[in-house]
């Protein structure tokens, strides 16, 4: 089915696919109670979806703030209060379900702003841009290749056309299983793309998962190409919140949840889940027990593994093993610098990089957030953020900072001699690794216990979604699973097309295969 009943569509792509929910009653009237463990995007989505059907919801978040890995918090900078976060996130137009969640408090998405360019810079080489490129396949591919200084036509003669067809001839979820045991690096080797094209247009995607291409799933890489470029007419440009995440996104949503009667408990850690009487569950927290009819586990991978390990009656042995087998991606670093000097006028607010040592991208936050822009205007300085992904856990962090600063000056030589008014350094290793293990063996939304469901960006999903959009999508799916148990109407989800867009693709695959 390719459209909702009323004909509304979530974006400009006429081939976007509507995955309808199970029909049912519209209001539970508080008859059932669900604990949602985790207040990130997945948990907030599930809590919203359940509350909208009249289910009583208790949201448990161990941190003192909502948003999970997309949260923000106050910090002091030279006597002033401003904000810090775990770093820049791009809200792509293909993020239909995340944007649906945000529309609950911002119907016109006025708290998002468009980023007009997304340059990809290779050290010592060219910079690619997606501004002005057609958005609908295959015109986007043609216009990009004709304009790109990286994808030169004469260089593409070395590409293995048969292997490259695997980027076009997709059919999800089969495409995920087709690449079991194959890493993104292996897949790129088979393509024989020119080195510059490989670094700029391919490895950048793997790094978005904070992963090394040698450990990152080729199936996920193909899904990202399909979702963002080859299979979607939404384009590769994106939006960002107009201000910090708490102000723009989660504060308004938290207030809406409170108005719907959701009991939001921040600073509360869920320690275990136990089966109780009358088919109910007891969630034990550091503040005491909560008895519920269902549980959504929407935590990061580490907390999920600890909770399952502490809950011996939860699930069966194969499922428990699959949860325990999950790995985290290597550490990553976020370094935000408040500088006494401004970057050059017209600097890109976000730039992805390759070949700049450990530096993966640079954000100039006064071009993105109101709060940073106000600080910049008052002090005639810049707020710059540097990211380094898939860093060796044994790295000397002081040496890493020195290297990041040196590479920043290659991109922004005007900052040489700038003084650091304040800086915040984050070192984290809590992102899920989407590795090369068999796709079907990863834990999905459904668990052996119908009262318990999973949600999050590390959860297996049959749909071509990733990162924040996977978190929101599985949040809706988890809620819909529980709603269906009680004959309540679900919400459904949208995605980019599940297969290739053009009938000629299978024929071409056979011809070159």
C-alpha cells in the first residue's frame, strides 16, 4: 500500500510507502498501563503513541533529561549559561516517522530550519556539494555525477558494474540478509570505486554509525544509499533544530506528554523486569516497583543488556543470547569550542570530511542554533564543534585534541591564533554497532514475551530506516504491537520505497550479472 486513507503524504516523494497499522478501538480509557524504559527518541515515540490511545504510561529515564543521545543540557561559559550536547544531528526529509513525532508539538515543523549545503571535503582533493542537485532518482544520480569533481566519468570506468547494481536492485528486508557476513569495506572493495569517490561518498555513510567500515554491515550501507539517495526523491539536504534540542524538541514534547497524563520520571533507573500475577509485569527501579501490563525497553544497548541479565524470567535463552551478543561501536569524541575569533564569512555550518586524520566533521554552531548565534554576536567569536568517530579506545585524548585542532586549521586557517574561551570534551562509547553478524539473529521489536517489546536505533527493523529514524520507527512499531494485544488501533509508519524505483533495474541486473 503506497498511501494513507486520506491521501496525505509525509514529504514530496510520491513513491513513499505507507505501512498501515492494525485497526481497533481508538481509546483504551486507561484500562492498561505500560512502562516505557528509556526517554530517548524511541521511548518518547512509544510513550506518545500509547498515550494517544488512552493507555496509562510511566516513562522511566535514568538521566535527568530527555532526548537520550540527542539531548542537550546547560553549561557555564565565562559566567554565562549556554548549552552543550553530544553533537550535531541531521534531520533528513526522509525521516518521516521522526518528523511525525515532532509534528505533535510543531505541526508545520517551524522549529526546524533547512541547511542549504552539505559539503563533503577530501583533504588534498575536491569538495562535493549537494546544493542544486535534482532530488528524484535517477536524475539526482546523473546531475551529481555530471557536476561532481570526485565522480569523474573517466574514473568510473573502473567500477564493477555488476556489483554496483546491488546498490540499485534492492528489496527489503531481503537485502539485509543478502549481505550477511559482509562488511561495508568488503562491499566497497568489490565495487572498485575510485579512491576519492570511496572516501567522500561511501565511507562517510559508515562513519555516520560511529563505526569502522571494516566492522559495519554492508546491508546497512546499501540501505543508507537507498534511503538517502538512490531510492528516495527527498534529496540529501536536511534540516536542523533552530535551537538546542531541549528548547526546540523535547521540552515541548515533555509538556504534551504531561498534559496527556504520562508519568515522566527522570533520574530513575529500571533495574529488572519480573513476571507477576494476573499476566502482569513488575518493573523494579531504584525508587521502587511499578506494576504494569506491558513494557517497552527503549534503552541504549549497554543498559538493555544489564537489565535483561538482571531479569532471569525475561524472554527465552536464544533471545537472551542475542541481546547479550550485541556490541557497541568504538568510542567517539565531541569537542565543542567557544572561540574569541569568528570563522570566515560564508563558512558552511556543517562539513563532512575525509582524510583529515581523526576529524570526521566540523559544525559552526552559530549557523545552526539561536543560542550559539546569540553568543557569537555578543562576543564576536565562534562556537565550533569537532567530531571524531570510531576512535581507538586506547587513544591519548590530549594528543587527539591537538590533532583535531591542527586539522581544523587546515579547513579554517583564519582561526590560527584564536583563543579558546571555553571548551567541552565528550568521550562516549554507547552507540550500537550494526555489525556483520546475521541480520535475522539481531533482536527485533517483537520478543518471546508478547508483553515486552524493544525499540531503538540498535533494534532490527525490516524497513530501510537508520539512526534517529530507526529509533522513531521502532518506537511506533513497539507501541503498535502492544496496542494490537488490546484491540486498540495502531499508528502505522511511513518509509521510502521498499524496492528499487524503476522496472528497468532487474533487467539491467540480469544483463550485467
